[in-house]
C-alpha cells in the first residue's frame, strides 16, 4: 500500500521527516509546504514546494499530512486535514491549549483517521530500555530530568520564534513528562512551575528558563527543567535519573557531549543501573551495572523509525486511543506548569 503524504513545515524536524518519507518504500511525497522557498538537500530538491497549506491540502488530496510547523498552527492544520479525510502525523506539542488538543483528538475519532503525535523517544530503543529498567524497580519514583540548550545564531533565532507562543518547559517538557507517565503509569494530580526571563530578546510575557514539579497519585514526584539561549550553561544540561526504593536508573552521557548537538537530545551512550539492596554488613550487594547503547540510531534514523510506525498505524489499523490520550495528558501537565509559572500558584489536575 502506498501512502501519499504532504509534508508541512521544513525546519529541522520537517526535513528529517521528509527524508524518512523519501526513503520509505510505502510513502510517496506528493508535495512540500513552506512559507518561504527552503534550501533543500539533493534528495528533497525534486519535490514541489508550495507556500499555501490550504491550497495544497485541497489540490493534492494526500492520504497523510505531516505537520511540522510552529505550535500555534498545529490544531487548525490538523483538524483541516482530518476533516478532509487525511491521517495526521503532528510534531509535539499537539497544540498550545488542552481544549485545542482535545479538538484534534475528537476530529481524528469523528473522521476515523489515525493521529500520531511526534513523541520520538517512544521509538528509541535506548529510551524504551530505560523505561523498562525503571519500571522493573517498582515505585514510587523520584524523577530528575532536564534538557537545557545553549543556543546561538539560527538556533537562538528559532528558539525566540518558538517562544512567541510556547515556553521551553511545554515544547520540550511533553517528551519527558510522557516518560514519567509511562514509568509510573499513575495519574498526575498536581503541578508546580517556576520560570525566569533571562534575555531582553525574549518576548516580554515569556521566559526562557523554566522548571516544573509534578506529583502523581501513587506518591511519585518528578522534576523537569528546560532553558534556551546563549546564556544557558552547558554544565549538567542533560540529567536523566529515575530513583525508586529499590535503586536508580540513569542515562550516562558520552564525554564531551554538547547541548547544541541535536543528536545529543536523544542519545544515551550508556544506561547505569544501581541496586539499593545491601548486605548484612551494610555494603552494596551488587555492583552498578552499565548497559552500553553503542550503535543506537541517530536523529534522522529515529525519524525513520517514527514514520515507519505511522505507516504501520495506517496500514495495520493500530489502535491509537491510548497514544492520543497520553499526548493530551502530558500536554495538560506542561501547560499547568506554565500556568503555575505565571500565577505563582500550584495547579491541581
């Protein structure tokens, strides 16, 4: 079965997804949409590029629309595609409000179409292993997660554009709140957030450093931190720890890793497992275990895995009910954190 796909938005993620469709034997790219004429690699240069999404959607009648634009257009673009009968892949976050996220999910269900949200870590073998090892310890859990990005030049310009509508703890946080939710499999019940504007170049009502705390019904607690900009520290920018009564699981970065390297955002290098069990004389019963993740896929290869899942979701009719509800839930937590930053008050969920 050939799935005809229209790719909308050709930034970093859009280009990577377009390459995945280009190389996948089950996809046929019928068009690319970008407001400005982009500089494309030789592999993508032969595809027609249009500036108008609505016109391209109407004229090309794709089976799948891949939405990789700024967050504030996600919901409207997705609903338009779903109501025309196309399946949708949409980059995270699903929307900029919970109401809009629920509107997109409702449109997918009403039109019998597949909706896959770009939670790329769900397709990463190392993160799948990380989650499995954490779950095997049993809860309650304490999560310590962050992803800070020291940015300059075009990357800082992109971050400033993103912050016109979406804070770092929402844009990146949905990935890691989703990881917390997968591990604890418990409902988040309260969120607390804090943030600070560290640059006059950031929109006046926005902040480029943020942190959230989330409390779960099973007693688990989680912390997540995200920051963008040239002032952001490159020290301890990538912390991925999960602790439980039986021990801890951590991602150990390769020496010399930098926050401005896109592959670093998903790379694990090694997983470290600590067992808390002690001998009768109070020493650790087992040495720490290190699991090498050598050979793990890079960013473009992960996008290829993700789009293969999209293809199988369509052709094998995979039930995405839980996938969609999980996407709404992680967004709800991050938007509650954003609300807490702005009000100074915790938010009950």
